[in-house]
């Protein structure tokens, strides 16, 4: 069997405490452009088809195991270091004889191409361990890559254990490796806690392999941003910006017009067709789908919704989950729509809330309309409003659900609709204005 045919497994370390995040949420579960932090390196590793793929969780993140379809999990019961984290996956790799790709669960900008190049370099060099290195602007707390005179890997020294000369080294460890399985398990058995942190360092396993006559190599990442880890909220925000730029670039190359990519945030699960235009300060999230010719923003938020062809959203509009805007529909300025279907060419142009409603085609919803979807009846719950096709509502209408407005009906301004309106009827006529002259002055005199 050639090295290129060697089986590949992967282990993702996602059990760290992440105390520098200063959060009750475990670091690896923080949301990041439509995924959790740990999901990004998991998906990058999954693209190489490792078998098995094992994610190492902590007791605090163990509940996430149920969300990792097709992936094995292991739990590191105590935070005893990265070496112990990989050792926790050993039982899931029982009997595996091949190469083991080890990923850190806090490196979200990894790409499948970089990982393929890393595995390829490892196999081409025919070594026992290969480390992915990079050269950041500030090496800071990263472990330093120590090379021998021939340029081969000698050791990885953690920053806290490094000498002043070693701290001058610019090339650092990404905490991403490829090990020959036999060499990895042997080296893990030799780990001890004689270091500044009192932990079992996975980096020490590299030195043990070399000291026992094994061969080590280093693969330098061409773009250091791909290997940057996340330990603080500031670093999380920087990673989000990098992912935002990648996602936007993919959409723009596929024919989407993004007017200002730096102020446009599109999550990874969003689908955009050709000739969609996205204006500045827009957020598209969840499983949103936007079809050809639609225009979104500026200052719009769309979450788990469908925007049909040639529809318009914004400016200053919030489209919430479960909403469908059909072809040519409009959700305009200061409009909020939730769990509703808005028919083709229907307009909700300004200052309205439409929730739990079905609105037919070619209808116009006037300014300041509200569907009062929370039932005022004893049974409680939320009711649904149905407004037919070619309906004209008036300014300041409220529809108390459940209520049905027939096709071609009109609603008088200022009306609260509590009963069904027949087709082609004119409904409303609130009491006429009554002026009580002098009322305010009389109240003051009293």
C-alpha cells in the first residue's frame, strides 16, 4: 500500500474551557456565521472523508454530541491538556492503523485545501509526524517551532516554557498535526506534566517521536489567517470578519451584487440566486433563500425566510422565520413580518407588523397595520389572520386573529377588525370624531 492509500482518521479537540472568552457559554459553542465555532474546523476536516472522525468534548459540551451527525464523540473528563484530549479519542480509534489528522476546534478559518496539502506533505515526506505551522504578525502565546540544523522539525516549545532565544522564533505551532497512528499512541503514553502549566502537552509527543528516532516535518501555511485560533471575543470577531469576507466573495463570484461587503453579513446556510442585490448593513441568517432579481436592504435582517424573485425587502425591515415573500412582493420601511406568506406583488410598504398571516396576491397593506395574533379568547394561543387577494386595507388597521378578510375587500382607516369581512365588502366605520371643547382647561381648573 502506498502512503497515498493509507487510511485517514481525524480527531477534533473541542474540550477546552475557554476561560479567556469570559462567558458562561463554552468557547467551542459560540455562534459564528451560522455555525458554532467548533463546526468550522469539523466541516473542513469532514471534507477529507476521514473514517472515523472523532470530536473530543468536555462534560460542559457533551450535550452537543447529539448535533454531530455521522461523527463519533469522546469526552475528556478533566481539563488535563491537549495530549490528554487526544488520548480520550483513543478508544474510538481502536485498531486503526493509518494517519491521524488532529485538529483544534477553535481554528475556524481552516480550509479543506490546506488540510489536503498538509496530509499530502506528510505522506510525501514519509514521516511519523507533520506539524502545520504559520507565521502570524504577533507570535504571542503560540508554541514555537524549533528546527534542527537541517531544517527538520526538532521540537515544539510552548511559549510559557520557551527561552528568550526561542521566543524570538517567528514560526509557530497551529495545534494541527498529522501523526502515524502507531507513533502517536506510543508518544502519548510517555507524556508527563513537567511544564509551566502542569498539563499533558500534545506538543511534547512530537519531541518524544523525534527523540525515539522517528521523523518529523513541518508544513508552513501560505496564509497565516487560516491557522489563527480563537481564545477571546476579540479574536472571535476577527474570525467572523474573515469568514464574512470569504462567504461574500463566493456569492459575488456567483453573480450576487453586494454593494458594500464589509457591512453585509451572510451566514453560511443562506442561498442567493444570480442577480440578487444586497445593500449595506444587511444581515441574512439561518436557512434563508433569496431568488433571482430580489433586492434586500439597506438595514434589513432576514432570518430563515424565503424571498421570491423580484421581491423587495427594506430599508429598515425585519423578516423573521417562517416568512415567504412571493414573486414581486414588497416588505418595506420599518416593517416586521413573522411566520407569514405574502402573496405575489402584494405590498406591505411601511410601519406595519404582520405575524402569523396569509396575505393573497395583489393586496396593499396600508401604513401602521398590525395583525394581533395573540388570541384574546379564553383558549389562548396564537391565531392566524387571512387576508385575500386584491384587498385594500386602511391606515391604522388592526386585525384581531383569527379573522378572515375576503378577496377584493376594503377596510376603512382606523378600524379594528374583530370579525370576518365578506369578499368585496367595505368594513370599518369607527365612530366619528367628537371634540369636547374646553375639556383640558376645565380639567386643569379642577
